[in-house]
DNA sequence: TATTGTTATACTCTATAACTATA
DNA sequence: TATAGTTATAGAGTATAACAATA
């Protein structure tokens, strides 16, 4: 009764910012994953390398908490990174139960390659925008991310269940 | 040898537009899925309802091709939508193998509810931006989507493998 | 013989739970 | 008893392949 709403070119929310963000964001994720494939890595690996580059010596638990990954999942990811020689599980000096995670030299090189891949990716993705527009877009997205409480540099794909900060209801 | 590159506040691509799009886009997808939960629907259902609202009478094959979904996956999704009474599989007049898919009245109502949910979602998501900025953002995203060859209104989450248009290499 | 939709199967990914060893 | 990491198990989701009915 309110309105028929059928077939009116769908002008409302379906083409709104919410959907466009999901759509273009999903495309960006998929394309980045494709570009990472030839390096033998997935996006989850890249995120770990990045964190360890900034904060070497983390334990698996600390790393898992920072990214929002379950410990059991982290085991496999670190196994793969170890097999590729990019990350080392060194014995922790104080506590013999835990490891101190460190990037190897090859790990830092891989991170450089990932950075170049990310640059190419971004270049391709933003081909429709000039430099000033890209800066504006980055500003908008960073503000949204901050207001929504997203952790800088941490992809929500890591977090699957059980937010630690559930104050909403 | 080139550069140490360790710990320099990560100024380069990691905080670039490519990552921000993935991050905020993933967040948008996750939050929208949460908001859809109480309606008993997932984003994939919403996309189907939307297409059928615009193009009623489609066969499952035609719908699958438009969205990039495998036929076998579509069966389950349409079963669920049928069970909820939102979509009807009517007999096709010409070809008795295929169905003609139609939204029911309840399906159109559900689509209205989804529209309201999407509006709330977008409102919450863009709280950091004023109206003019949201319009600019939407413009940027629409231009990127068009240049990247994304189909309007179709989420890349449907497409999992085997692009029909692989002309790149 | 080709096509529409379906069912059956297998595979990937990830969370939950049980377990080992240290503390 | 509690904690770090691991292994084992199970569940969700989805692609591939085999199938029945119709063309």
C-alpha cells in the first residue's frame, strides 16, 4: 500500500554508498588476492608479515589478539610462512611455552614485493581517478574506518566471530 | 641492500586506497549481513530478490548467468527463498524443463524491508561524512566500478571462479 | 544429442574442543 | 591450576560431477 516500488530503475539505496563500498571493496580484495597468488601467498599472510615487520618478537597469542585470528588458525598460517622461510619461530627467552615470531631476511624481501604488488593493484584499481581524487577518496575512507572503530591496517576478514568489545546491546 | 624499510610507520601502500577499500568494504559487507540476519536472509538472497524485482519471469539459468552463480548453488538459495514464501517457481509456458521465477507479494515486502535496512546501514556507515561528501564518495566509487567492469548491482561475492570474459591474458 | 534443474560428492576454510608441555 | 601452542573434529559454504526430465 505504501508504494508499489516495482521496477523504478532502483534509484534508492541499492546503488547507494553502502552497496558500492561492498562491491568495490570485494573486488579490490579479490584482485589483490589474485595478484598475491604468484608469490605463493594469500592476503592473510601479507597482514601477518606486515604486523611482524612493525612488531617483531610477538608471541602467537599476542599476534592473534592483534589481528583477531583464532590461535588454531594462526598455527597453519605460520606453518606456511615458516615453510616459505619468511617467518621464524624463535624460542622465547623467558617462557619456554611460547615463541617469539620474527621476520627473516626473505620475509622482509617478500614484504617489499607485496608492497610493489599493492602499488600496482592500487594503480590499476584507481585508473578512473586522478591523483587529487584518489587523495580525497583515501581521506573519506580513512575517516569512515576511524569512525567505525576499525583498527588501522587490520582487515575485518580476520575477525569471524565474537567481538571483544560488544557494548552495543 | 636497497632499503631497510623496517618500522618506518608504514607510510606507503599499506594504508593506501586499495587496502582501505578492502577494509571498509569488508566491514560494510559484514555489517549489512548482520542487519539482514533478523530477516532470515543473507546478502545473496537480497541480490536475487532485487534482480527478480526488476526482471520477473527469469529462468534459473538466466538468473544464474546474470549474477555469476553456479546453478547448483542457486537451487539452494531459491529453495530457501521459496520456503520463506518470497519467490515462486512458476511453470514456464513454453519450456517445461525450466521455471519462471517471480517475486510474491511477500517478496516485494521483504525487498522493501531490505531497502530500509540498507538505508539504516548506509546512514550508520557514513556517519563520519556529510551529505556532500557522501555524494562525492558515491561518485568516486561508481566511476571505479564502471572502469573496472563491475556490473551495477551485482556483488563480486557471487562470482567465485571462471570469469566468462577473460581477455587479459 | 543438448539443455534445465536437481542431487550427490568432494573440497576449502575456519571455528570449537580436546590435548601436550610448560608455568 | 592456568596458559601457549598444537592437533583433531566438525560445521558452513561452494564448486564439480553425475543424474532425471524435457527438448
